[in-house]
C-alpha cells in the first residue's frame, strides 16, 4: 500500500493550502499538518514552507509529489493485475459525479453492475469538478464524471486519464401552452424575444446560455435566476419564462412543461468526461464500471420531436 501521507501531500499540492486539502479529504487541518510534519521528519527534508499566511511545497516537496503520483500509477497497475486473477469481481468500486450525471448515467450503471456482478459493491458519491482530482488521488472515488470547460482543463494532467464519455445537447424547456410547445425543434434565433430563466452570471447555466445566444446575435433577456433544475422547472411550468436545460437532466417528470430539441448551427451542448487514476485501466473492477457507464450514455441521443414530461 502507498503511504497515506503521500496522498495528503498531493492534496496540498492540488488545493494550495493545508486547510483546503483537509476539507477536501474530510480531515482536520491540524491532523494533516501533523502527519506531513511526521513524514518530513522521517525523510529528513522540508516538504512545506511558509509564504506569508500560506504554505507552499518546497522543491523537495514538489519532487516527492511527482514520485508519489508515479507510485500511485504503479500501485493501480499492480492492483489491476491481482484483481484480474480473481474468479469473480468483488469488493467496492466508487463512482463520483455531479447531480445530473448521477441521476441519468451513474444510477443506471449502478443497477447494471449489481445485476451482472453480485459480489461487486458499487458506491456512488456526489463530487463536483473542482473536487475531482483530490477525490481520485486520495482514493475517495475510483472513477469521476465531470463537464469539460475552462475550469476543468487542468484535469488532463499526466497523472489522471481523461476520456470523452458523452456529448449532452442543451434543449429548450417551455410551458405546455407556449407557442413553441408543438414544434418539432426550435432554433435559438426564434427565442430572441423570450423571457429566460437561468443561473446567475457566475454559474454554468448562465454562461452556457449567454455563449450560445451571443453566437446567433443576441443576449438572453433574463427574467428570473435559478440554477437548480427543480426550481427552474417550477418557474417554467408557472409561465415565468423559458429555460435551456441539459438533455440528460430532465429525468423528473412534470405535467406542465415540454422539452424541445434545439437546431441550427449553434446548438449548445455539454461535453461529459470520464476521469480515472493513471494505471487503473487494467483493473477489471474499473473496466466493468466503465462498460456499465458507457452502456447508459445513449440516453442523450436527439429526440424525435418535442418531449413532454408526463407524470
């Protein structure tokens, strides 16, 4: 097994502070500091140094992180080789992801895994993109799903393997009695005069909508601000405006809204990615989970005309 204190050092490297690393790993800052101090004493090198009110890794600390990541990859390879010798897959496999990925992709994969591998114990954890690397490297999760954007570009670091899992189109959500409700598809240009419901300017929903509408020549006229899907759907159902929603997100039925595919040259979409620790690809447990996840990514294929969310 790899010394767990090395995972703490990696987390400090990723998060920048002992406090942030401790929070991500559900530890106390004092406990993390104590274990890193013990590791430094055993190695007889300084791993952290003060920089104002913060701490940062010393050159020796950064070099140890590089070696620790190599050791992690080698351990994953060894673990996969040992697991491959087992007659039946067993033990835990942790899959993390954001809420809509859990409902639309991870949960169906969980059901498939339990049906096919009775001794395997899949565990689902809600993990947001900013927490993904620390969760993977600490062993909190074995696989992680995230949405690719500028804030997650660092997830392609050499110690993490990242692959594309799904292109998730953004659809239009309108009230059942809206003029768009009977349309087979809608272009964003046709919605230029509509009132919109979307997230606040710093949130993903707003950023995605603004980028798409600007590409066709206008900025959305936002009437209400709501990022959470249940709140957005309730406002749309009440006739307060229309919304843009990821296709896989609409898994909760609602009798008073209609989901319509967008068409044209500027159809916004999310790129959902799969991340895993370097070296873990040959682990049969990991491979089985990936197969199950890939099996359930067809749910975002373009719909045939409008899709009414019936109870």
